[in-house]
C-alpha cells in the first residue's frame, strides 16, 4: 500500500471528524493533517480518541490564512476539503462569514494546492446548490442539473464549486467534486434537525418542525458518505463530479420526525409546528446512479437502522452534546420564533 499525506480541512466538524476516523482506521499507513479553525461547529472532543496518534496532526487554524495554508500544504498529496460554514439557518441570520469561509477560504486552498502541486483536490459540496424540486414530482438532481442556489449558504457553496472547476479548467489543478445530500449520524452538531430532535426528546422537550413539515430531504448515514468519498478518492476520475444520496423514496421532515418519536417511544404530541425557514427549499432528491455505476458505491445503512444507531449514540454521549447545546443558546433564541 502506498503511503500518502492528506490535508483534511474541517476535520473537527461533523462529517470531517467521521471521515478522519474512517480513513485512519482503513489506511493506518497514511498521515492526516487536520486543519480546523474550531468555530462553534468544530470540536476537539470529536477527535479525543486520536490524541497522541503520530499520524494525525491537528492544526488549529483558518483556511483563509494564506501563509499557514501554504506552509502545511508543502508535503500534501491529497486535499479533502470539508471546512465550511454549513448551517442554512445561521446563513439566513448572518451571511457574511459564509462568503468569507466558503468562497474566499476555498480560493486560498486552491492557490496553495496549485503552488504545492498536490495530486488531487477533492471538494465536498452539497445537493443544495441545485435549488428546490417540486413537491410530489419524480424529478431528481443529477450531474447535469443547472445550479440554482436559494440560500446564502447554498449560494456560497455554489461559488466554491465554480471556483474549484475554474481552477481545474484554467490552471490544470487535478480535482474531483462531490455533491451530497443531508447527512446524519454520530458527532452531528445538535442544532441540525435530527440531533436537535433526539437531544430535545432525551430532555423531555418538544421537537420544532418548520412550516407544514412536508419539506423533503434525502438523508444519508454519515459513514456511507465517508465510503463514497473513499471511492472517489481511490478511483474517481480527474475533473469529474459525482452526486451522492441515500434514499430512493421521498420522506418528509414530519415523517422522519415521527420515525424518531416512535424509535424513542414518544408520542406525536411532542411535535411543535413553528414559523417556517425563510426561502425554505421544498424538496431535494438525488440520483446517485453515476457513482453507483462507475465506482460501485451504494449506501449500506437504511434510514431506520441509521436512526437507531444515531439515537443510541446521543443517549450514550451526553457529555459530548450538552455543552454544545448550552453554547448555542443565543442562536436558538434568535432562530426559533412561533410566528414569521
Ligand atoms: P460542520 O459545520 O459540522 O463542520 C464544519 C467544520 O469546519 C467545523 O469543524 C469548523 O470548525 C470548520 N471550519 C469552519 N470555518 C472554518 C475556517 N474558516 N477554517 C478552518 N475550519 C473551519 O459541517 P459538516 O456538516 O460536517 O459539513 C462539512 C462539509 O460537508 C461542508 O462543506 C458542507 O457544505 C458539506 N455538506 C454537508 C452536509 C450535511 O448534511 N451536513 C451535506 C452535504 C455536504
Ligand atoms: O428545528 C428544525 N426544524 C425543522 O423543521 C431544523 C433545525 C430544521 N428543520 C427542517 C429544515 C429542513 O427542511 O429540517 C430539514 C433539515 O434541516 P437541517 O438539519 O438544518 O439541514 P438542511 O438545512 O437541510 O441542511 C443540511 O443538509 C445539507 C446541512 O446543514 C447542510 O450543510 C447540507 O449541505
């Protein structure tokens, strides 16, 4: 097995920390440099079991810091770029930082990757760049769907996707790009829907559902996202984009919340309908046949099994999430209103 050095950005966040664990277990010969600014969403506790491991080097720093990024990129073979501001609701309250990190930060990384001749820049993106599909339609996003971002978050992510492709076309930077649907699982920050619902229910609180609850998301267990990235890093073709998704059938937020309630033996009286998100995308659905056909990837954990694992993890790891919910109090106050 050839040894390589990966630069993982945002590796103290939800998906990044899962990916670091996944990769180190599967490729113990490799070295991971983990660059993370430890914003509200980054947490060293998510990497606690890796403390002292020689081949995991944590660097606290910002992707926008050109000097630092250039320095740590020196011996890197592959960049896996997760770092981003990722919460749609926070982007509605305060868009500025989304542009700074997601667009400008990505450009700093791209420049450094070119300068240091990295062999592959893999950019992690989202299905939200494609906009919103009609409720009840059978349409799905695929690799040819035009971009139509509708929130400051997805607009900034779209900007970063365009920049990555532009660096490929203009300067010949070797890259791959994946657009994935909604992830859920261990180490998910407790202001996103699933962990918020589960932790509220553990505490005897209600589950806030925006609007009529009929919005549809395509849910994927985070470990399956990690295995998809692995397939793309290993066998993906230079300059290609792959869409990653988890479901084959629509499921509304309300239905998925009801699944969580039932798995936690709670009644539907625990649902609280609240004011809708501004510009709330109605429906996402991902056609993941390209990555399935070309790279042989498919999801391995279905929604019910993934939810069981996730609920058990939050029940058993209360010391991980309790301080995070406490820190997010101001956000909860600003975001949750009964009326629009
Ligand atoms: P997250 O918010 O949990 O983690 C983001 C991480 O990036 C945090 O550790 C944070 O400290 C770090 N970070 C933020 N700004 C930084 C900066 N300027 N410099 C260095 N580090 C910085 O996000 P996530 O849910 O793990 O998402 C990771 C990536 O995957 C993002 O690019 C997101 O757009 C994408 N994505 C997420 C989902 C999802 O469902 N969560 C789905 C598809 C794509
Ligand atoms: O309290 C809530 N009540 C509610 O009804 C919250 C937090 C959310 N919702 C709804 C909004 C969405 O329709 O649930 C759905 C999921 O919301 P989030 O967990 O905030 O995720 P979403 O906005 O879909 O974005 C996530 O998936 C795609 C990630 O945060 C993004 O980074 C990723 O790109």
